[in-house]
C-alpha cells in the first residue's frame, strides 16, 4: 500500500465511526508519511458539513483494493517534501521508507 492506492477499511473503530467511516468503506491513501502506523485516507462520503472525509486509518485496518500505479520515483517527484526517509509504503507486511528501510521488525505487526 502506498499513496494513491485504493484501500478498504476492514475493522470498525470508534475513532473512524466518529468520522463517518465504517468497515467496508473504500478510500484512497492521500498522505503516506508514517508516524503513528496510519495512512491518511480520503473518502468521498459527503455529509451535511463536508464533501469528503480525510481520516487517519491504522495500517492494520486497511486492505489493498487497487494499486494506484505510483512508482517510488513518481512518489518522490509528486510530494511536497521529497525525502525518501519519511515517505512510506507497505509491502509484504513491512512499513518501508523509500530507501527500503523497514520500520517494523515483525511482518504484519505494525507496532513491532
């Protein structure tokens, strides 16, 4: 999973539900700077107050639906701060920065 990929929420959490986001909702990873084990995901879910919802979703609560087609080079050129140490993706259960450095030690345990 990386920026612009389509993802599905696979777990309900109160913090998501407060933002009108529920299990099964599909959105687009909009911001992929990993600090707290979450991606900022854009959902086209209009409410009375807003036209869309941007919600931080834990990596463990997301499932890839569709690859957004971005390469590492595209990502670095497209983002406001082209620092490969900060911009991350998830592959094979590991959080990786764009230098290939692993941020978690145990695959699929995003807090390790």
